């Protein structure tokens, strides 16, 4: 599997260094491998701030509040990929670095750790997992997150 990650930065509060991009790429790759995703993949990742993610959250989820990460999957059902070839665009991830920094600080870990966690969470959404459906779905998704974070050394 090859992975293409298209990065965008629409905030100026935190410098997005190569190490941050590498952390995100590693989180995406490890999540796809852990989930047995066998296709070449492309994911778009945008780093933003609380104000911008609040606007997106309001527009797309009808929630007038900032959040840490938003996922915009390309597919409702990955079984559509059964006969796919070439690079598959899985969708878009938007991460508020402001919120990631605050959450990381409150949990006594780095912004990199928090961004890795948010990326894993978001890629699972791109793959069709939804922790808001039921308690069982939540437990399944969170168990997968934990396993992938452990694989990554967090």
C-alpha cells in the first residue's frame, strides 16, 4: 500500500513542522495497516484553529461549537471499493491544533501525541466506524484506537 497525504494549513497559531506531518502520516498509515486496508490511499489533512473548525462544525454537523477533529469520508460504505484500482481517496480530516494543544496539555502529553490520537480517530471514521451509533460501536472503535496508539508507541 502506498499512502499520499495532502497537507493544508489554514491557521497561524502553531507552526506545522515536518515532525507534525510525519506524525500524522504515521498515524494514518498504522491505522490503515491495522485495519487491513489493502489499497493505495490518499487522505487530505487540514490543520486549523478553533474558530475555523467551529464554522465547519456548524455548517456540516449543525453544532455551533469548536471541536478537536472533523472527518469527511469519501465513502458511506467501503464495500464500494471491492473492484477498485489505483489510489483511493478516503476523505478529509480537519484538526484544530488549538484544541489538540489544550487537550494534550490537560492529559499531560504532547501535542504530537494528541494529534496522533485525533488522526487515528478520524481515519477510523473515514473507514466507516462511528462511535455515536451505539455503545457497542463506541467500545469497538475506542478499542481499535487504543490498539493502534499502542502499536505506535503511545
